[in-house]
């Protein structure tokens, strides 16, 4: 479809919302993105990056800096409860984090660059897969695209319910925390329920692990060693009432302001698991997954965001503490100068990942204008 104005962008966003795809399966979404990008005549379109990622590269005749702007493609395994015309057509898959809106903003940005070509350097518009499971950024960074072009700056935005429409929220240094999830499996020995002493039941160990591991948290935001530990799942044995359980598992999600803090927390947790399982004579495994490194907002990149907001007359909020949700754009800001900023989605908007959430179309132009103004500043 051609994109000629805001009405077309909204229609594009609603089509993405109607046909969501889970992390690692963004085949049709990527195809729609790459086909639409052709209307804006980029110097190069690269597909199948890190799976189904897409990049559009706009190059000027004059040498200059390279800047990258990222959006996400994937949806979530959540059943949508909205009943509007563009509601998800699929059970238990829906855009509940606004990635449909973020991708639409980059499509709108491609149109702006087409209408107002950059004066120098290169601009990369990156549509990343698999953000929600924390594997997309790593896969993208393994591709030659970034190894060859090494951006001078990287930027991303995320819509943020609970802030005024179009408000820009940012801060230097940590913007989102380092996050990781883990599953601890415990193996003992089953026995007849009448003779539990002849088996090794992991029940007391799991109870102790939950208490001791949760005791490692420092949930106060003002604490420089801030951390939260959420117990997300646990199981002991099975529903067989003549059997004393011989196995179990417990899952947690950890988050800290920095990757270094998270590493220390992981080591402390591993020590607790080893000691507890030794005491209760249990075998164990620890599996780590869904890792998101903290977004480290570089001061120079933040200054570009602040300048763009001021130039456009947008309200700018310097957030006192980082947001607590994880975002795998952190892997980009660990490697390149860059920053992520929040884009206010409305004070009364449903929270992210809620089944009734829908990206507010009112902020599409705010996102486009912010990115375009940053490009004008960097590629003058």
C-alpha cells in the first residue's frame, strides 16, 4: 500500500495490529514492511536479518555520520479483549506492547527521508524481530550490516502509558534495567506417600529457596543496588496422591539497574541453590533465558533527544529513576553511543501487555517528528 499521509499510516498500523506474529515468526509482517519500504526508494533494503529483520539504508552522496533507528516487529502471546474492527484475527496473539505503532513510526520516517533526503552520511531504519524474548538484538548484531557500518548513534523509542500524549521521557545512563529469567529444577526420589521418609521430596528445599532468593532483593528505587526478584512459577511432583513428590521446579525473574549488578545477583543466587540442594540431597539444574541488558543512555545521544523535543515544542521529562521493564535495545546501547526515550501514550491508556491495550494513533506523528529532527541534527 502507498503511504501518502497520516491516514495511510494509521491504516498501515491497524493492518499490522490485525495480523500479529509471535517472536521469531514475523514472516508476513517483515514482508509487508519490506514491500512498503520500496515506495521510499532507499539505497538498500536488507531482509532476513537475525531471522526476519528488515533494514532500509538511506545514503547521501556526501560522507558523514551513520545513525540507526530501531523498531520491533513481534507481538505477544496474549488474547486480545478489544472488539474494534482492527482487533487481532488470531487467538492468543496480539500487539500488546505497541510494536505495530513503533514499526509504523519508522515507515513514516522513511517517507520523511524520501521527501527530505539527508545531506550527509547514512541512516539505517531497522525493524527488529524477537524483541519480546530477548534474542532479536543479539541476532541482529551478529549480522554483517552493523559490523560493516558501525553506527555513530543508535536510537529507539517506546510508547509509555501513564504519561501525557506525546510527552518525551528520557534520562542519562540507565533507562531500563538488566533483566533475566531462570528455571531451577530439583530432582530427588519419589516414594510411597505412606512412607515419605524413604524418598527425597524437594518441598522444603523449594520453600527455603523461595524465601532465601527473594531475600536477596533490594526493591527500593533509591537504593544504588536496586533489584527485584519475582517468583513466576513453581511446581512440586504431580497430582498423584499415593506418591510423595521426587521432583519440582521454581522459576524467577530478576532485574537490576546494571548488567554488573545483575551478574553479582546471579552469583549469589547460584550459591544459595548449591548450598540448599546439598543440604537436602537434591540434584539440580539452573537454566537462564529471556535476558535483556540495561539500556545505557549516552549523554550525547540524550542531548540530541532533548534538543529535538525542545525544537519541536514537545514536553520533556527527565525521569528520576529508570523504568523497570526490560528492553533488548540495551544490547545496542552497550555497544554504540545511543539512547532510548519514552513517548507518552496518555494518562488513562491501558498498561503495556494488558489484553485491552491498543497503540494510540495520536502519537505516530510525535514519534516520526522526533526521529526526523534527530536526523536533521546529526546529518546536517
